[in-house]
């Protein structure tokens, strides 16, 4: 598992997520730990290294 830090697109606070490199590409929904708004997280791995990371706000 990798801990990855990024800025929430809603509240602009730095938050972290735990990422599992066992799947090469993942997209999932997770709430911001500060403001609780939903984020769509997309991450890609190659040779157990993060090659892409994106956290987008979800239109409600």
C-alpha cells in the first residue's frame, strides 16, 4: 500500500489516500476526510510505481 497526498478540489486541504498497486488501473469514489465531499479517484501503476493520479470533484 502507498499513502498518496493531494489537494482536495472542494476545500483545498491536503489529504491522503491509501493506494493498492495490485491493480494496474483503478477508479473509485472516496469522500474527502476534511469536508466529506465525494471525489472520483483515478490511479494507474506500472512496476508498482504511480504513473497517473487524478482526484476530481463529482457534480451533484
